[in-house]
């Protein structure tokens, strides 16, 4: 049993990051575990969690498990979790209650929690005290060891907890079962060293460490061969890619090299304003297959609150970068993240955030009430703001965000835009859905034969969060 330790997880050294290509293995004994059995994986959180689940699914299928889309039919249930906000915790433990009920009727059912929540000391302590019937707990650093952990659970019939609180390594050649046939996630780096005061990610994901460019580019080239249309380059702070490699190669270089593979669409998330360089902007401007969509988290428009958050930029520098992007990429859509009710936020601080939103008029924004994470500095800050006041501010912010989102979408009406058709709409079988180059959701009448193709669509109507259109021959 290896338990998480937040103090250890915070450690950062100059030790060189190990790159390992042979850590994952499946032998004949491990292959037998899943024969005739089904698995169910539910994912919470960010795109990196989604991609981790693609790895988990591939590993389970290497063990001969077969995927099922219902918990009731599963022989193993894994919840791949997020630790960013309290709401995610509550959802996970609500699902854990359902799992207990299923396990009471099916004693051989294997149940487990993995991902970022598993990296938290308090969560694992709670699991050990209240959820002793959970079979397996593992974190973000040892997904590749899932086969060995499952073998231990099957043979010993007791709770298996293995969570490493380490700086982390780079593990290559982990299998992946991609959820989409046309769009793919690619990790370009792991971890984060920014230590924003509210954020648990540096503790759950380890230190900032970049994959070598040749591994990334080979992965993109394989996707091109397999007919993929779009890749999204993933990292907690992709703009910092390469800073830890010890070579003269950064995110601008990587974007250019990925663009030259001829993959039709390239996206990247998430960006930190601090590391967004002029060279990156120039590369995005130069290559048409790098999509004109940028997620640029603001978090707050108040310099005082930004300093308390440890964000290391000012309102002025953020707006300067925003305006630079819009000047170089006038067609681009820019989205953001904003936290309201951070400890000590005054009405004046909040109004400054609204001022930035009015200035930038974002295409959309992910908005949240501050959620304290145990172990982070912000969790210890005095918070005198009433929940009622926080909810009022969130509502006011969302009203503004929604207005500008609709305003941005209205500009598309009558235009012809490229859309990657991804599938059939949930609302109607004769409506297809897909995304523009600027990441706008489009519903369009058309046949399923267009799924997986980038087609021209004339926008006929705009809603706050989506567009309607018709195919252009």
C-alpha cells in the first residue's frame, strides 16, 4: 500500500526527468484476468483526464476486458476523477454510492477510483475509513501498472491502494483506445510548476515535464496515416512546452513541426498568459491548419486578486496579449476561465473582472465560484464572502458572458465556414453536428456520409452556444 502525500507532491528538484519506453507490459497471466468480462470507465474533468481514460480502456482491452456502456453490465468499474472543484468530488462520491449498491448484488464486481482525486491525502483517508469495499485506488503517475494492481486485487481479495506523490516521469508506448475516429488528444507535456494558490494540479500531476518532440511528431504522423482530421495538443500549460528539455526547442517550434505533418486541424490547450510568445502567434498566423481558437484563462481582472492567486501577470499585460492576438488573428475566437469569490475579492475587484470581460467580449467563458482545495495556500486564506454574494456575482458574470457569446455567434450568420462533421445530433437523426475552425458547435442538416469530413456550411441561425447551418455544395 502506497498512500499520497501532498508535502512530497510539492517537491521540485533539478533531477533529470526519466523517459521510459518499456514500463508497460502484459504477460499471459495478466491477459487472462479480463476474459469473458466487461469494463465500465467514467471520466470526470479535463481533456487530459479524457485522454488518460483512453489509455485505461486500451490497457483493460489488452487484458481481454470488453467495454460496456452501462455500470450494471460491468465486471469492473473505474471512476477516473478530477480534483479541481468540490462539485466534482460530490459527483464522484455520489457515483461511488451507486457502485456499492451494485457490488452488494454482485460480490465479484471490482470497483475503483483513479486520477486526480486519488492523489489527494484527504480523499484516500476518507476512502480507507468509509469506503473499504472499494477494491482499487491508483493515481496519475501509475496508470501503466493497472494490470499488476488488478492481479493483486483478484489474488488477495483486499483493497489495493497505490498512489505515488512524485515529480513524475515520461512514460512512452502506453496503449490508447481513442474515443473518436477523426479527432485525437495528444499529450505533449505533463504536470505544472506554476503553483497558482488555488490550484491542486501541481500536486496531483507532478512537475512540468515535456515529451521529446520526436515522440509527439511520430504520434501525429501515425494519426495522419489513420485518417484523423484533427489533433489537440494537451498539457496543463502547453505554452511552457520545451522549457525543461534542455534543448533550444519550444512550443512555437513544436506547433510549426506539427503543422508540417499536414494534419488538417491543430488545436492546443491549455494556455497560460505568462508563456504565450510572439513566436507562437507568428506560427499560428502562418499555418492555416493551426486553428484560430485560443483558450486564454483570465481567472480575475483585478491585479490585487491575480497577485493573491499567484498568476504572475497583470490585467494590463493580459489585455496587451489579448489585443496582440486579435490584431494578428482577427478571425480567431478566444475563450477564458474566470473564478468569482476568491478569498478577499471585493465588489471593486469583481467589477474589474467585468471590465475585462467587457473589453475582451469573449466567445465564451468557463465561470466558477472559488472552490478551496485542501493543501493549497488559498484554502487557508480567510474567506468572508457569503455564498449568496458569490452566487450573485456568478450570475451577473454569466449574464455578461452569455450576451457576448450570442453577439459573437451572430456575426457568423450568412457566412460560409468549414465544419468537421463529428456525428449525428442528439436532438434529431437527420441533423449532423460538428465544429468550425473557431470551435463553434454547428448543427446542420445532412446525411451520415459526411461524418468525418470537413465540409463548407452556410450559417443560417445563431444561438448563444451553437449555430445552425446548411451544407454548401
